[in-house]
C-alpha cells in the first residue's frame, strides 16, 4: 500500500495541532513572546524575530519526529 496518503493525513493533523497550539498557546504558554525573542521598535518600524520560540518549536518537532520514527 502507498504510504503517501497516510503521511499527508499525519501532516495535516500535525499542522492543525500546531495551529491550535499557536492560537491558544499565546494565552497560556506565552508562546511567541519568550525571553530571548528579538523585538526592535522605532517610530515607524517594528521588527520581531522569535529566536527562542523558533528553537523551542524545532526541538519539540524533532522530538516528535524521532518518536514517530522510533515506533514506526
């Protein structure tokens, strides 16, 4: 059987879960506004780069994919 449909369904569920975490995570986990995130504000300019948030998401996704490969 072709594994592509199962992988697409898994990725869709993962994207929905990530979207819900991002939406509700801002209220409960302060996701996106962690210490270490870079914010530069000037009069007509605002630059925001979530360094620590990106690293945290990368670690969590790497761990999830490792566990997925381990149990597959």
